[in-house]
C-alpha cells in the first residue's frame, strides 16, 4: 500500500489553471524532491495535497492517503499525527503568543499523545538537539529567522506523522544547521515518506530520491534526483543549476566615494542585559555594499535594528554623517510576512506607499519588470503569493523610497538561484548608482563573496 498517491491533481483560480495536472506515488522510505523557481507552484502543490488551500482556489484530481481516497475536508483528520506540513514561513506556523518550549510541549502532548511529563521531557530534549535550550521561553518574534525555522521544524515532526511535507525547510539557516536539518529529514523518510520543496540545489542534491522540476505550474522534468542534477535535460533545470552563486562572476571593484555615511565605535548589541555581540567598530561609505555573516542567533538582525534606531545599543556609539528623511533609512525583513498586512491587497499597500511619499508612478512599471513582478500579482494579498514573490514586492517598496541606507536581512533566501542572481544584482546595482549603502545579510558565503565589497563576521 502506498502512503500517498495523487492522480492529475490540478489547482484553479476561477477559470485560470495555476497548477497543471500532477501525479505521484510514494511508498514507505521513499523521498520526493520538488525543485523549481519562486512562484512556480511548488507550495501550491503541497497545500493542495494537505487540503489546506484558501477558499478562492479549487482543485481537481484524486488524492489517496494510506489507501483511502480522501477529499480536502477528510484529509484534516490526518493532520499532525499521520501527515504533517512545515510551511515556508515560521510566522505562519507558530503561535505568536506562546514560547517555543510550551508550544512544542503542547504538540507532543495533544498530537503525539504523550503525558504532560513525557511531553515536557521530549520538548526539552528536542530544543537541546536544535541548540535552542536557552531560547525555549521566547516567542517567535523574539527569535531569529533561523531559530524560528528550527522550532517550526521540531513542531512539524513532533506528532510522529509518517508523511512529511517540508516547504523550504533550510532557508535562513547557516550551513551547519542546514546539514543538521537535512539529516533529520532523511531520518524521517526512513520511517515514512518525505516530500521536500526547495529551490536550493545543494539541499536537493543532499536529499535526493525522486525529483520533479516545476516551472510556471507545469512539470518540465522528472526522474532520479542524482541523475537530473548531474545531467539535466530541460533548459530550465540547466539554468537553475548554472545560476548557483558559486558560478556567478566576481564583483566589480567598488568605486570609492569617500563620502562617509556611518561611524560605529565599540558597539555592543543585544536585549536587556544580554549582549549578543560586543566591541564592534566599523565605518560605512555611501554606495558601499558590506556583507554581514554569522551563525543563526548571533545578532545579525539585531545589528540592523540597532543601526536603524529601532533597538537601543547596550554600549558604544553610532554616528550618522548624512542627514536624510527617516523613510530613507530602511530594512528588508528576513520574513516578508512581518513587513506587510494580510488584510488588504498588495496593490493597496503599494498605493498607500505611493500616496504617502508622493512617488512618481512612471518609476513603478520598469522596476516591477526588473523584479519579475506582474501587475496581476498586485490583486492578491500576502497570503496569495509565494514567499519569494512577497519578498520581491517588499524590495519594490523599499527601492521606490530612494534609501540612503538599506539593511537587507536575508533578502534572497526565499528566491530560486536564477531570481536570486538577478534580484541581488539589481539590488546592488541600484544601490551603487544612487549612493545607497547596503549591509547584506546572508548565510551563503558564495553569495556574499560575489556581491559585497567587504564582510563583517559577527562570529569573530
């Protein structure tokens, strides 16, 4: 008996086909890796399998779980204990009012059926395994993106589901944590089956198994993952692999402007009396692109908040050498869902920005084209677009404000290699052309090497 069997599963928005017919069968111990471009329909397929699509979308086709054909509502009885999903955004999967430990403990108790004592021990052990023993009391908004992702993974796996759908499980994680998560997922697949959605070729190579490559809602290539990654047949698959940051050209030497923007002396950052990084000193010039690296939770995002005045420093001095409007000191958030309202359409959010700051509308269409955003996309709200599309929308709003300083916190972690290459180059080019200083955070050392003039390593 197959654990999961799908025949001609299709997703529609009215009369528009968003996802062409997809079919797959997975037995115990098998793995499926779905590789594709941002906005290609990968997450849409996973939500359709779970039976968790918004009411504005409908599906056609047959889904069989554990030998029974089940409709979307019937699938809900399997959630958590037989089939589980790790959504792309931890903000969408974790309770914003609960700490990590009680949230995980509750999952072990209510979903896995453990006693209160057993659930507490399981939660403590799992957090220790994830390197989060000291963060169990923190809410999702108090965790770094990588730490929140690890908590979300733990909750998704706590119920012991034999079918796990992991949507971009390693985004925002440094290489060591990424490899640890991959090992956890591989162990999970031995007990059941694993469907991994990713745009990261390195992760796809490590997980392997069967592979489906999706472009614009259509299946373009399918087969053994190792074989496809070694000798891709479709031009789109070839382009994804070739666009890995390691293959990007070296950056052009920075043109020195000698126009100082920031002076930072002996800076200590953190929360309350708890310091994350101490004695940090550096300068930043207009048009300069500086990489910021370090392990998850070391204070990269906190550094951005402190430089922007959102968070008070615990010590040291920050001096701005240029006067500019408050909206020209900007941050691109690691989780784009934290930067937009889901209550209105993206078009409404964009219109609000245009009116508030008197932006020339003639600038919008060319920039949207460069970012790969369509006008039709603006009719949806933040929940109706992919994480990568939402992040590019946030870039659109930020660049329209003509920033003098931009703290870009993992701005391309949700983008496929092709889009990542193009969008990161656009971000750097626009910044340099306009004299905007950029601090670029990334866990990808190759991306940092190919896009930045110099690097600040918070681990050191």
